[in-house]
C-alpha cells in the first residue's frame, strides 16, 4: 500500500452526518437567529435552552469548528458572516427552510436508501398511495417543503438575475415556480419585467402571500394548472424551468420540455436552471449527490447539458450558452432559443 494512501478522506465523509445534524439542531433551536447582532456564553446558552453546560459546550464548539460560529478569547460566541447572512430567520436569503427539509424529510429516507436502490423507487413518500412527491395534504411537506424550496431558490434566482442579460426580456413564464422565489427576485432586479408563475392550484395559493409581502402583485401573476395536462399560458418571451426537470424521469422531462417549446414564440428563450451532471458522468459532486437524492425522492435524476441539448433540438430549440451561477445552490443555467419555423412561400 502506498504510504500516501490514508483513510482520512473516508473518515471525513462519515463526519458529514455529524456536521449536518449539528447544523440542523442549531437551526431548529434558533441558535443563529437568537445570536443575530449579539453574543452568548456556554452558561447563558445552557440556561436559555434549559440544558446542562456539557451538551451546550459541545454543540457550540461543533458549530464553531464548522465555521457557523466564532468564539473570542473571552469564551463568548457570535455568528460568522455565513450564518448571519443565511441562517437568521427573516433575512432575505434565509436557508434554514432547506435545512429543515433535509433533516425532517430527506434524512429519514436515507435510512432506506438500499430499498430505493434495489427497488428503483422513491421511499420518502408512498408511491402507491400518493400520486407524487408534491401531495397537498402531506403535513411535513406543507410545513417545510415550500419554505425549503424558497430557501434553495432565492440565492440562485439572484445569481440568475445578475448573470443573464434581461435587456430584451419582458415577460417570463416561471413553470413550476411555486414559492415565488424566482419571480420576486427577478422582478426586484429588473423593474421592467413581468412574471407569471404557473403551478398547481394549491401551490399558487401558498405562493400568493409571498408575492403580496414583496409588494409585487401588479407584476407577478399566478396561473394554476398541471403542466402534464394543461396548456401553458402564452404571451411570454421567456420560459423558466428551475429545479423542475430533475424531479421527473426522462419521458416526463421531455414532455415538460415539449410543453415549454409549444408555449414559446419564435426566437423565445427557454432557461433551465439545474445542477448539471458532467457529460462524462464524473461529477461534479453537488450535481451527482443531488442526482442520487432523486433515488429516494422521485423517479428522476440530474441530467447533462448534452442530454438537454439533444432533447431541445428535437423541439426546435438550440442551446446558446450555459451560465455558471457561482456560489448558488443550483450551479448553472442553460439558455436555449426557439428557432423560427421556416415557411414555404408560393
């Protein structure tokens, strides 16, 4: 065995469980929210949460080692810039919703990952009793999922608003845009833009308060429907699909793309925000792991740019570029244009 081959990388992988559960517990306890703009000591923290000082110190030390808290020489703790920006409830890009989804919805499913592998089916919901992951009467989903989706989408939407040239874009159809994160963020960055969010009727009802809170009711419309059975609303020069296609198997993903192509005018744009698996299937890690996550969650996976490009070509769209959304949870945006239909003249 090479002297440079050591098991530490494997040990670090196992520490992923410890690290995530420390983050999840601290988020559930509201640690970062209570420390916003302030500090605490082990003793004050223990008293506030009604626990002994030993577990209080262990959790605070773990959060410090993970870069979520900063400890000064006097033994007091404060938020780091990372936790102050993304883990304080009420902040624009609060990420705690997604942490709760992973902790309470996905983490239990991973205890049955082998069942998903052997059966080739999701285990985070009952595929026999429910029609899909997005059941309107699932209490866990209603309490956490849509807030989690907003948390996952908001910063990605900001990066898209900054990276894509919106000069010629006036009306965007956000297909499956429940939660309104993209609609709100894009409208905030581009005052001339109007957006229609198309999603299931109950999701539109959940989204309306967020749009109202942003004061954007006059620029963001809601259209209820099912993209597998209902035609998409027309009159938009751009269609957006953000973290939608990976939820579905190849056949259904291509059906969604066909519906989007049908709704676009000639020269219209289709924007697909996803974490794309590399064409050679060697990574990158975020896309590959989220793709594995689809094994316990859905019938889908994360697709490659090459796959999307081939499917879009069949529908008369040509991939123009792929934007890197640096630092965002969703890593890229594929931009495709609908080629004008050739018409024969007499």
